[in-house]
C-alpha cells in the first residue's frame, strides 16, 4: 500500500535522462537539483510530452491511492520493471532444468528477482502456452549473454508496466513510458503477458518491499514538472 501522506513523484524526477536530448545523464541529474536546471529540463521535455508536463502536482497527487507507482523514484521504477519482467518470463525460466543453465539464468536475472519469480503465481495455475513460447523465444535470442538476458527481463517488465498504466489512461501510460530509455511498442497494453489484476497485486507487493527497505518514500519536491 502507498505510505500515508505520500506525494506523487513529479514527472521530471522519473523521466529517464535519455529523454532530455543532448543533455548528458550526469548533467541532467545535476540539473534536477536546482530551480534553473529543472526549468531548463522542463522546457526540453514539454514539446514532446505536453499532457504529462502540463498536468499539475495536484492532478498527480489525486491518483496516488489507486496508482502507488506514482510515488516511486526513477531507480524504483527500473527495479519494478526488472522484477515484473522476471515474473512475466517465469514460465519460460522455469522450463529450464539443466543445472548450469539454471545457475546462469539466476545470475543474469538476479537472486532477488529470481526468488520473487519462483514464488509468484500470476495466472493462478499454469501460464498460457503462448506466454511460455514467447518467453522461451526471447531467452533463446539472448543466448548465453548475461547482459542480453538482463536486458530482455527489463524490457519485458517495462512493457508490462507501461501497458498496465496505459490500460487506465493514455496519460498514465505516457508518464510510465518516460521512465524507460528503451524502444517499446506503441501499444504496450496489447503486448502484455500478465493478467491486469495480477499486475495490481504485484505492484502492491513491490510497493511494500520499497516501503520496508526505505522506511517509506520521501516526498518529491521541486518546481516545474
């Protein structure tokens, strides 16, 4: 659940640095710490995403109770995508039985995400065969490259999160999409593997993990964005 009094993180704070064309990530992170810097980044992002950046702080805050991820920081959104991607790929990952291959995949996925994936049951039983096949194909394409496996997990999770947000409103989907630098399908909702109701529960569980590790979310302060 969302911590009491949590304030929605402003769009600028969750936007991936790649969105600010021509501004190196180190500079954009530094710019977020100053009023003048934030105004500059706001002007860069506004033309491409006017709906997101013209929405007021109060507008985002009104949605927090139903969408706890609005309080997540950029790193937390990246972590959430990684965990959700591992769960979505779970049916394919669980098909791998050879010990060395399992150890390789667990290392590439990460022990925490692997453990959560093993415990999750988003389909309340066997997953659809199409999900197993698509997951197996994605993992096969990554091959024995641990970096590629990790990227596959994170991309799948980003699709699931953006698609989930977009099923609510296009505005929420657009805001979630800003957190990820990777190229994603134009209609992520149509590409989701996880059931919508399962994603709600998984987001709540991830929110609880963040709260437990952080002692709650800090309020996001700033000006434009």
